[in-house]
C-alpha cells in the first residue's frame, strides 16, 4: 500500500487499488453510518472504497456490503476490525484538512461527488446508487465521551451542508440548496488519548475545529473532482436551480408575437446572458424570487406585485427604453404569480432586443 500521509498518533492514510485506507496501530472508537460495521465500534482500519465503472449496480444496491467484503479480503484487511464505506467518486482526488488547538488535533479526509445532491426533507424519487457520494472520515486525536462523539457527528453534518451552500450546490430533484447527497457516509474515529472532551457542538472547542476542517475538506474534495466550476455560467446556475428560463422566454415571445420578431430575436437571447450587467440583474431577480418562494419577504416589501412592476419600469429606464412597446402589452397577459422578478427582468431585456430589431 502507498502511504499518502501520516496523521500522527500512529494513524496513517494509504491508497491501494482505488481505496483509501486509514490505519491505526491502536484501537479507535468509531461512530459511523458506514455500510460495513456501522454504528459504535472499536476498529483499527477505516476503508473508503471506490466502485469501479461497469460494476453491476443492481447487485451493489441489493447487497452493498458484499462489494466491501470482497475489497477487504483483497486488501487483506481484518473484517471485524474494519469500518467500510462505498463511493463512486475518484478516491485519488481526496482532500485532507488538519487543524490543531492546544491539546486537540483533528484531521478530516473527504471524497466527494454531487451528481445526486439533495435537500433533506424534499420528495425524492431516485434509484439508490453510489454515484455522487460525499464520504467523510474524521480523526479526533483526543478523548471524547460517547455523547461528545454524537455531538461531533451532528456538527460535521452541519458543516458539510455549509460547505455545499458556499459552493451553491443544488438538489438535482428540486433546485433548492443541497444539504448532502442521497448516499453520504460519515465516520468519526477517536484515538482516546489526552484529556477527556465532553462537548462537540459547533460552539465547543472541539466542535469549532471539526466544523472548520469538515467544511473546508468537503469544498476542496468537490472542486478536485473537476466537474464543478465556481465561475460556472448564469445558464448553468439557472439549470441547477431548475429555473425554466427557456419556458419563460417562449411565453413572453408568444404573447408578444405581434410586436416582436421571434426569428430575429431568439438567436440573440443566449448572448444576453454573457453581458455582465444583464447577468447581474438576472441573478438578483432570481435570488429575490427564491426568497419569495421560501416565504422570506421582508415587511418593507409587502406588495410584491407593485414592487415587481416598479422594478420593470425602473429597469426599462436604466437600459434606455422609457417608452416601451412590448413590455406593457405583454405584462397585461403574463402570469407573474411565479418568478415575478425574473419574468420582469427577461421582459425588459427582450423589449430591448425587440426595439433594436424594429
């Protein structure tokens, strides 16, 4: 096995046969949601095994532990002393974040994919697979109590969700901000050395270190996969949000067909999203609509219909069309009950294209 990193206290991280193996010379106290030996266990090895492409997904779904048992036998790991997790993410693109404070030291190892990102509590209809899994192993060089371990578990889950929020990862099912993926696993292992820690919540000494390391490790692991860009386009961001841009544009064009030449204007719509000012306005409009959807309307914005109309009129003036032809006519027929600001922003910019072509 190839040694990747020594994490101290006789704990080492190895890579072999598309699997990350955490090895300890002494027993670790582990609490995990792992497929193999999950729950509260004593173990010396933690395994994060990558499922190879082409592996029978039906067999994996019916008996995921069988895959791990085969892998552990191949790696010559003791079954009873190993905690095992599965992922389809490239384990070679793992991240490690370590931080120390006084007598405490925390290391977080994460592999991540987000193709099956979800928002906990939403309706999910999905065939369970291990594509796009966030697997996290946390090593505590300390001596937490069992209740402290559970508090750390909660803190780590919250930190993972915070990392996803910072990258604006969206649920593939609803477009809402994601809190995880449908097959995430988390393992927290303690070396049981040093002073006893009784608290692991986000405000505790231990919890603050765990929260920071987990948050950064999750973000780093996602970016290392090379699928996501922090500067992805407006079109990409809107697609992730499930915003029906094309449907809205088509609705506006259909209503305004007597004024606007769809054949001339439609090919130029994509170019609008490349213009910085338009991109700014459209992102702001989408954000406001998201706040409305969640019922987070500040009391100063009580009359959304009037405000959306004022937004449209002001925007038309800003872009130089104080006497619009298309906007008032379409606005009378357009349904603004959903996406009021996004629809008004698109209407304004389509007005500009229409007048430019006339």
